[in-house]
């Protein structure tokens, strides 16, 4: 179910009796404390006190678990970010933060996860897990979680190619909810008042609030799945903030069994090609010069590259429309179905500013837009706008930047200067 994030929440929680971890707890509504009194003349009858909602706690061990991603033993940044978000959720729940790590020769990676906040790392180290495959990974994770006396409260994965593939398999196995592409995560109560579900009426404390933009970002939806645990969500790389690593943090590393079945090997990996991905580093760029359909064709990106090269650590990016047109590879795409970026400077060239593009770049410190249409939506998020033709404005920018670099120094990116 989803709620508007801006809806006020009822802060009143009825008391819980019994052990919150021992299973679903149903607290009967309290008897009204108001005793009937003789009615005075002209006095309205006292209003009955509203009955407190029964509190329902779905069974869980309060654990928050992050499914780690590693490539050749290197923990992926999205995992460290998820540990940062998971730490906050675990603190709010009063539970522990754990990680599941699958791979081969990954014990060093397990130590890194502890440095970034995991209290316990479940490690499945096996040659067949060296490279990601859906069915073996799904098998090991669901086998592990089935050994738990009570399910973990929350399971988090990255909105990466791997996470998007694996998360629905796990959610379907446990018949639990999954919210993809969250931008915020939180913990709070949920009051279910829909009489169509009489068995479910009640107040559910400690729910995962999986928050993400919806309906073209006109609504920030808070999506909840209080009926079953683990409550699951994926978040995109670059959205959550990792903790500072601390080599003094200690944690437990638990080896877990790997019992793969022949039917888990229906897919065979023929070849792994990594070079194309590593050539584009939008995540760490200080300046991104992004091109849209308005640059006119693949050759337009040559010009944008020259502009990007005027800056230290400048790279080019793109809108989806030009990626779909085959002008530039997918790795450059910024937006809802591409990368989320936060550079110091973002120069949008010939990009209209569709909502799906803006969600991926609106957190840049300084946004400069060049568009020949003065009413283009990109100007709504731009700190500086230039109404003009990219084929004229960009060469002029390059000329002026180069003229300014008398000694050959590149322009250091400036921090935000709102106008
Ligand atoms: C589910 C879904 C997911 C999507 N995900 C993404 C995503 O991740 N990223 C993304 O970018 N889009 C995404 N889109 C597509 C998005 O809706 C837009 O279609 C796309 O962003 C438009 O790209 P554009 O701005 O380059 O092209 P256009 O919308 O065609 O805009 C071109 C702009 O260039 C300007 N222009 C034209 N010629 C010139 C010139 N010579 N000089 C200056 N300006 C000029 C025009 O005025 C116009 O504003 C998604 C769509 C859907 C439905």
C-alpha cells in the first residue's frame, strides 16, 4: 500500500503487551474509562472515547540485512551506502545490522563490511558463487533466511542490475512486499483502517517506510508492506550516505552453508565484459556536460567533450532519448532509468528537462542549462539558463574558457552559487 508522504501520522501508539519478538501480538481494545453518570437536564450525552486500535506486530527478529554486492572481491559502493541507511533503520528498530555476502575468496570484503557498520556478516564463499547468477544466489539467501527462527525485519538490496534481478526472486519466495528504487528509507507506524480487510485492522508499529517519487515526481509516495517480514526495498546507487569506515569496529563473520542444486545451473556464463562500464565515471565526475536530442546527432557529443575537457574531472553524459537513438552508449545515460549523479556542475545542453531526466541530476550543486526554447522545463531546475543554440553557445563557452586558461590551467569546478 502507499501513503502520501505528506500525510500527518498518528503519533499515539497503544501499549503493547508481551514479548514483541514472539509473534503476532493482538492487544484487545481497552474498556472505556468513562463510567456512565446521571444525565443533567439540557446536558448533551458524553461522547464515547474512541477505542484505541489494537496493535499488531508481525513476527520478526528486528534484524536489518543488506545483501552485499561485490565484483572480484571489491565491495560495490551501493552496498556501503545501504549499510549507512541500514544502520539508521536498525537503530530506530532497536535491532542489529547484518550483511549477506556471496562470492569466492571474499573474506577481506567481509571485514570491509564490518568497518562500514555491519555487526554480523553471513558469508557464503564458494567457487560457484564467484560470478552472479540469479538461481544460485537466490538459493543461498533463501536457504539462510529459512534457518532463522524469526525472519529479519528488513532486507535491502541495491537498485543495480544484480539487485533488480535478485530482489523480486527473494520477495516472491517469501511472499513479501518489495519497493524498488527508493530515495529515502525510514521506520514508523502504520494504521490500517480499511474495513475491507477486517482481519488486518490495527496499528502496525516499526514498519519500513520505503519512500520514492511517484507519478512523475508529483507525489512522494511512502510505500509500506506491514503484513509480512522481511519488508524489502532497493535503493539506487548514489542516493544513501555511507558511514565513515572505522577499522576499530568489530563484528561477527558467520560462514553459511552452500547447498546448490543441479536446477540452479540452467544459466551458463559465456563471457564477462567489464571494460565498457569502467570507461564512464559519472559517479565521481566534478563536472558533467550532458547532451540531449537538441545536440543534433552523435557528432554533437564531440563538441560537448571539448567543453568537458576544459574542466578538471569533466565528463560527458546524456539523456535517454539520445541513448535510445544510438548516438551514445547507455552507460552515459542520466535519469530515472540511468544514473543518479551529484556533480559540482551540470551543464545540460539541448535537454528538455523531462521529469525522468531531472530525477537523476537535480541534486547537482550548480546546474547550467542551454536550450533554444525559453520555456523548456530544464530552466525550472537550472541555477543559470542560456537561451540559445548549442551549436553556437557551446563553441563560445569553449573559446572563453580556453581564453581564461592563460597558463594552461583547467577551470576548477565552483561550488553552488544560486541566482
Ligand atoms: C519510464 C521512463 C523512464 C525514462 N527514463 C529516462 C532517463 O533515465 N533519462 C532521461 O533522460 N529520460 C528518460 N526518459 C525519457 C524522458 O521522458 C524524455 O523523453 C527524455 O529525457 C527527452 O530527452 P531530451 O531532452 O534529450 O529530448 P527532447 O525532449 O526531444 O528535448 C530536446 C530539447 O532540445 C532543445 N533543442 C533542440 N535543438 C536545440 C539546439 N540546436 N540548441 C539548443 N536546444 C535545442 C529543444 O528545445 C528541447 O527542449 C524516460 C521515460 C520513461 C517513460
